[in-house]
C-alpha cells in the first residue's frame, strides 16, 4: 500500500512556510523532481520539521508518467468571474510546505532546502504562516469546520490503490489578501450572513444566503476536500493561505468557479472582502514515489 507524505495530516504545528520554485534558466525541469525527492528520507521529518513536496502536474508527468493522475493540469489560466473578479494563475514548478513547532527550526530547514536545490531551481514565492486563536482565520471565524476527521481524511483525499499516483493527492495553493478595514466595519450579523455560519461557534445558519461562502463552497455538492489553511502576513497586510487537498481536481476547480460566480449562481459574498493573489495546483506524490525517484538519482 502506498504511503502519503505524513506532513499533510500533521495537525497542531505552530509555524509554516510555503516555498514555490521555478526551474533555473538553462536547466531541465526533470532535474528538479529528483533533487527534491532526495532532500530527505520521505518517511521522516527534517530537524523536527514536516516537509511536504509537490510538483507542477505537467512536470511530474514528464518524470513519472506511469504515476501521474490522468487529466491533471496546472493552474494555467486566470479564472475570470463576475464583475471583473479574477483569480490569477501563478503556477510554479514545485512547492515545499514546511511546518514545525517553532519558526526558527522551519527557517533553518528552509534555508538548507533552498541551498540544496539552488543548482536546479530558485525560489519564486515565499510565504510564512502561523495559527491564529487556535483554529480561526483572520476574519475571526473558525476555519475548516467541514474538514473530515484524521481517520476519514486519507480515504477521501488520497488517490486510491490501483490508480496512477496512488497514495498521492492534489493540492490547490492560493494566497488570499483580506480587506480587513472593510470586513471589520461590518456588524457581526452581516459577517455571519456573508460566511453562512455563526461567528462564535461556527454553527451553520438555518437560512443561508445563496451567495454565502458556505453555499458557494458546499462540499456536499462539490465533493470533500481536506483543508490546512493558515493565516499569513503582518498587522497591516494579511490574509489566508488556502491549502486544500483532494483525490481529484474536479472538486477544487468547480469550487473556485462557484466562488467566481461561474456556476450559474451569484459570486461568493466573501470575495467582496478578500481576493486571490496567487493560484497553483501541485501533485503531491506518495513517499514511495519520491523514494523511487530519489533511488534512481542516487544510482545515476
């Protein structure tokens, strides 16, 4: 049975870093996959830091075509919604998501990883994140209320055995900046109508607006995903890193289309107060796949 990268499910970590890489000029993209796969033994952590690696779907398909889910593609075009609203495509070649108990160890491991990968790729984007009031995002609402439990999540978001890419998963990574002043000027009741939940306890409103965030991203309608969102930024410039995993790309892409108002309904009301700055899909292989790629590199 294929084993997933354990950091996907490592809840409770206090410091996070997301490093996105582009292949260096003049280097073959196929060099980056084995370089990342060889960073460390995939079943363990580095210095107490969980490391999750993902690759642009087209790049992974180039290196391991027999272990690539059919039809999976990068975030290769902007999503243009209603009223000129857009979710930009900022696809990069690879991502490392590091998480740990404190930022100093995450920082040191990130620096070592960047140095190790320097011959093949350079950092194209970097974001640091941290939990806020245990499980809330910077809107003040609990994030991930609909998440499956850790017992259920693997069966829902990992590619099943017998399928190409078994034990892997598909990651949607987006950085959303909040208009904090506009949001905090709203009455709590108005914020609750926008989200579709009560702010204090996250109970779903009995009568939700059709453009509420809950209605626009209804997992009973689109399919289950596993979210590991985290706040990012400074006091004056902040937002949410959306980190969503699924065994199929469809639930992720159709949720984005729904939020943008492309599914026949209204645009998600929350997008009046937050906007996407980035957007990328990555294939996150199983540890077994990473080990095979690393072994081939070591022999060559």
